[in-house]
């Protein structure tokens, strides 16, 4: 290993001190007394996280929408829809919303889609749905992702398929 010149050590040392101070790492370490320390509690992700730089900072979390093509193939901005087309292969029906805006939207309802035909056509499966993330389109915030998990009564043989289709990106309007 080559020996560093003293001037290089001084510059490198000074740079490390500056980085440590800027990064907040310059505080003296706490004594290790063997006691367990609790990790800081992090807030849940915001429904408006990931919004682009043109997002209106006055947009209240309650004004987050989901782009929904259920009953309207052109789609529309919707809040707390009873029925939601999440993707070309997944539709949620009978949704009862437990939370909306200010973070992920959560609902209980049923799912059906091409991935579970023919079994779920007449008897959709009970699920919990979560919408998350947000992106703005022409100044309107839309949820961008969905996940769902089976509830009591969800067929065990379908749980493997949910690993493939149980989450995805929601459709967004292309132009208003």
C-alpha cells in the first residue's frame, strides 16, 4: 500500500470533517451501556408522496382522486368509488372505504378479473384494497398504485395468483 503524503492526509481529513459536520455526524457517539434503544418512529407514507414538482402545495390530501374507467371507458376522476377498474385484468366491486387521503386509501370489497375466471365471475372474492402514491396530472392528484390481499373467504388456491396480480400501477388520465 503506498504511503500518503502528509498534505494529502490533511486535505482528506479536513474534507471528512466537513462531510461529517454537514451530515450531522459530528455529534459525539452515545456510550454503549448495553441498553436497547428504540428506533425512531417514522410517519406513514403520504398519499401525496412522489408528486411532481408542479404539484400545487395547497392541495389538501382529501383532494386525491383515483382515475376510474368503471362504467365510463373514457374514465373520470373519482373519490371513494363503489366500483373501481384497477387494471385491464382486475376490478374491485362493493368497496367500502375505511380511509381516504392523507395517506393510503383503504377499502374492503370484492375482486374479480380475467386472472380468476371462471370462478370469480359470479362470486367475486373478498379482499382488502389499498391505493397509494400520488402523481399530479394537470394540477389534480391521483393515486398511482394498488395492492390487495384476500380476506376471510378468499379461496386458498387463488392466493398464488394474487402474488402475480395483487399489486400494480393504476391508470392515469392522459389528457384533460
